[in-house]
């Protein structure tokens, strides 16, 4: 018994502190071990540890902590008492095994809480980049499909529910933008790197949006970050760069974007049949807190110059050439403040557009000059309390438009139109619940313009019978006080998509009106899956129609006034998983325009439109996308005058458009086009690296178009008097583009 007590008494306590050699700070959670005794402990928040009842004699002590060099030492433990051992560990970075974390990719229709209201559509910038049908991000083409029709391969505008392209309005951070189009390989004139979201509002138009018949595409720019950041891209179609960052230390920020267009790879030398293209767009935004709210200043402009051979028979250096130019510029300021459930806002802007052309018409050269300049002010107030919301506002605008045509032929007098169209609009909107699952919105506007008052009632009923099913029904009457004198039935719109506005009040130009009703349903059968369906009917009157009176790309004087009708059904779906995303849409429509006892199906009146695609992520840094488009029931008006056309691609080394086609004397929309079918395949690979202490990415991408090598037809052209129509073919099987993008 005395021997046992003597052995137990020959024990001591080992204690101490573990610190970082670099900082001197205690290391909490460091492991201190006595491997000979198979004993361990860890340090507390102060870096201290305690090992009691350690036998006397030599012992090994091991100390380790993640991210630091382990330390081992020998200790001679006394027979009794306390032995203090303090250790400082040297930092040593430890490379951990890579762990891949996958989330569902953003796909149009599955963008979370920012998705558009039922029957409308929106897309975040992430969903735009992941859209399977886009070779490069495009803020307008992502909206296509179903009830939204775009001319394949060479869009000349956004057609919503059977409407012409000039019936769609555009806002960038609440500021109106006119003719925001490029051509020859590009479409949207909004740099995608500067955007956070794009939204199409059409079923229940916001009363504070522009006066247009079809709907409004509203883009939102990115919020500047707290650190300077840059991103950009360089491809065979464009070069772009975007910078954003803070301004001062008051919570302000800036955003700057620049973009230039390239019509494919460098053009073959001495080949004068190719388009000569110069174009680009620029945007500057500054925002900061002011007077308890936030003020935002925006400046935007875009420009395009396209030069094309006027004759398909000869395109030498001395041959006549057609020229097209259009510019757009807007400056605006917005201030918003929210307090006690009430948000007030004031927006002012100056927006303008100009277009010109030199056209080799059958009767001689025609010169065009078109301008529009708007000044506007919008004041709104909105109050929200739970599910109840009310809004009211006043919108005042002054629009000046002019349109002038000159002729080189002797005896032809110039033609001109001009209008000053002031508009004052008051509006209101109220939303309230009609039960636990039903909401009702009613609104109205009254616009004083064109010598009268135009009333625009609107209403929408929304019912949610379950968490996964939503239903809606809506009606809206809208007006439009400026319309375009460009001929949308002319194939020249493929290279000259500009809107040539003339305001109501000019001789023979009325205010247009449209009544639209729509019903829609949305079903979410599971996480990451969405299905939607809608049906609509539109009736319009007071439409300015150029096509019945002039077969050129724009009117040389005469035009008609008529009406239109559109009926359609569209379906769309989206699926998003960690490895892939799928989008699909189908639309069927009947569109007809009428004038003076006659009528026709317009170029954008495609009967059946089917689009679908998939993007797959085989690894965290590689994506493969495949997209298909099919369309039947397309109509065209056979043109004369000769036309040679090559859509932009790398195989043909650019874009080609030669000739001065027109269709004078041909029945409108009388020629049926064969079914359109195209399948594209694209690949993207990106890499991460560190650059000046920042995480950066660089990516390479490319797309091959028309994998099935189908001979799709753009239109038909007669060569010579009375010749048989021949098809003008679209893209062949070819590499469409290659490029790289970067951000840091």
C-alpha cells in the first residue's frame, strides 16, 4: 500500500500556452499530445492547455495546429509540481483537397424571387449567360420564344404578341432608349456586362412605362461594387469592357461600359460585296445617397454605320453603294426615397435618335433623314402595406419628330413630315387581396395628346389555388403617339433595323390604340422545374402601315393607316439541376394586318415557333450548350432588283449584303417560306487564377451553327423582269464565332 502511494505521488502537471509565432496571438484549438502516454488535449480560447497527472521522467510533447508547422520537443517531467511549456508555432499554409460545390444554374424562368410576374418574362444576367440558344449574351434575344418572335439569324426588332417592332418600348434604369439595335452579327445595343436583369412587361403594362402598344423591355444596370472590378470580352463579333467601383466613402458608385462591333473576322481584301460596318455602344452611370434617398445619373449612346454594294451584279470599287446610319442617345437622372412604407420617385430625361440613308431605288437615289428628340419628367408615389399597394403618378413629355426624303431624279420634289407631340399622362394603380389566395389589381391612365384625351383602363386578377399553381387573367388598353416609317416587310431590315418615328399630329398620322386580353397559368411540379401556358388576343387600330404603299426599306412619301389583330397560345418550360439546365418554348399565333379592304400576314407573323436547348456542366469549369429553333408558317413578299446575302459566320469570313431589293407590285405576304430548322452547338471553358491579390477568371468559347446543314431560306428574289423567284439562303454549316472573356 505504501509503495502504491509513492508511485501516485511521483506525478506532475504539464501546462502552458500555444501562440502564433507571426502575430503572438493565442491559438485556440491547438492540439497538445503526449504520444508515449497516448494522451491529448486542446487549447482554450486563450491558447492555454493543461495535462494533469503526468508521470515523472522524460516525455515527448507534440503540438500541432492547422495552417502551422508542427512542433515536437523532449521534456523532463519533475516528480511533483507543475511544468510550464509555452510553444510558438510558425504559420505554414496548408493546401486542402479541392471540394466542388454545385448549385442549380440560373435559367430563364427559374431566376428565383426576381422572376417576372405571371405571363411576362425576365432574365437575370446569369440566366442570359446560361441561355442554351445564345452563342454570346444578348439582352433581347434571351426574351425570344413563344409569344415573342424575332427574325432568325438577323433580328430587326422584338415582336411581342403579334406587334410590330416599333410597338415595343425600351427603358434602361427607367430612362427611355430609342432604336437600341445593332446589326451584322449583333442585335441588342445594351452591353450585357453592364446589366443585372432584363424584364419584358406586356400582359399588364406599367402605367409609368412609355406609351407603346406591345410592351416594354426594361433593363436594370448592375449595382457598383465596393471594390474596383473589371470584366470584358473579345470575339469575332465584338469587343467590350465594363468597369465598376466605389466613388468616395459615402456609399456612391460608378459603372462604365464600352463596346465595339466587328462584322466577323477581317474582311477579304478587295472584296467589295461585304458589309462595311462600324458600330458600338457606351454607358456611364453614377449613383450616390442624396437627401435621404438615392440619386442615379445615366448616360447612354449607340451608333451604327453600314455600307453595302447597291448592285448584286457588280461590286467593284467604283460600284454604287447603299449607306445606312442610325444613332441613339439618352441622358437621365432618377431620385428615389422610401420612408414609412411610402416610396417617392422623380425621373427626368432627354432621349433622342437619328437615322439616315442613301438608297439606290429603281427610280434613282433616295436620301433619308429621320430624327426624334424627347424631353420628359415622371413623378411617382407608391404606398405598400402587406398585400395592399397603391401607386399614382404624373408623366409629362414633349416629343419632336421629323422625317425627310430627298430624290436625285429630276422633277422629284422632296417629301417631309414633322410633328411636335406634347403628352401629359396621369395614372393610378391599386392592388388588394380578395381572399387568402386571390389578388386583384386595377389601374387607369388618362393621356392628353394629339388634341384629345386617351383613356387606358387595365385590370388583372391573380389566383393561387396551391403553392405550386398560379393563374391570372388580365386586360389592358394602351395608346401609342409615335410610329415608325420603316418598312418591316423589306428584307433590308436585316441590316437597317432602326425605327424611323413620326409623331401623332403630323399629316395623316393618328394615335394608335390596342386592346389586349390574356390568361395564363404557371405550375411548379418540383424544385427546379417550371411549366407555363398563356393565351392572348389583341385588336389594334390606327396603325401606320408603310408596306402597302412602298416596296423600299422605308417610305418615300405615301403610307396607309389600318388595323391589326393577333391571337395566340404559348407554352414554356424550364428545368435546372446541378449538372444541367433546359429551356423550351412553343408558340402558335394568327396575325393579320388590314387596310382599305385588303389585308396580309406580316413578316413577323410566324404561325408556329418552337425553341429549345440544354446547357450541361460536365465539370465545374466546362459547359456545353445545344440549342434548336424550328419555325413554320413564315410568310414573305418576293423582292426584285437582285440580292446576294451571306449571314455573318467565320466560314464566309463576315457578312455580305449586295443589291437594292424592293417588291413594288408584289402581293404582300403572298409567298410561303419553307420550314426553318437550325441546331447550334457551343462550348465554354474557364480558368481561375490570382491577379494582384484578386480572384480572376478567363474563359474561351466558340459556337458552330446549323449542324444539320439545312438550306434555310431568308426570302425569295426575282432576277430581272418576270424571272422565276430564287431562294436567298441563310447560314450554312459553319463556325459562328470564337472568343474569350475575363473578369477580376
